[in-house]
């Protein structure tokens, strides 16, 4: 890996480091919902799936009466 990094830097490129966990997180995050992500990853619990899922949950804004 060190030789590849040095060679890439000589060529003006930068190697990104990633692990199997990054790939699993990407797969989990690409799923539409957490249940599908849990099935894809083969987790027995949702807690395990939530550690891999890196997608930000979108929520509706709160409309306040006192907002101008």
C-alpha cells in the first residue's frame, strides 16, 4: 500500500482509504428504508443496522404560529 501511495502522489493523484465497513455502510445507506437495509446486511437487530446506515433522515419542518 505504501508503494502505491507514493506512486500515486508522484502522479498527482491521491488514494482514498476505505474498508469493508465503508462498503457495507454504503449498501445500507442506499436502501430506501431501514428494514430493507437490515435485510440486505443480514442483521438480527435494527440497532446493528443503524450503526451502518449513514443516510440523514429527512423530516418535515415545524410550522410555528409565532414565526414571521
